[in-house]
C-alpha cells in the first residue's frame, strides 16, 4: 500500500510551508491537493521531486497514493 502526500510530507518532517518552499508550489495548493483536489502534472512532479530530496529516495508521482493529477 502506498503513502498519501500528507503521509510522505509528515514522514519527511516537513510542514506544508516547508514543502511549498522546497517545491515552489503554493502551500494552499498543497493543502488542497492533500484533501483530494486536482493538481497539474508539472506541480505534481515538483512536489514529488521535493519529497525525494527530503526523504533521500526517489518518489515518483505515481508513488503518491490518491494524488489526483490532471
């Protein structure tokens, strides 16, 4: 079973604001995406890349359970 965006963010020790700063994606957008809102592919990739760095392992967009990419 995969991990949700919130699970990955919390495991990385990041707040929404910290993930926002690392990914370049607005913290409000991250909050909405955690609640199931759609996100564009470019922003989804930026979030996954920021999580990869924070967790020290590659996170693909498809690894994020429940991520609603448009």
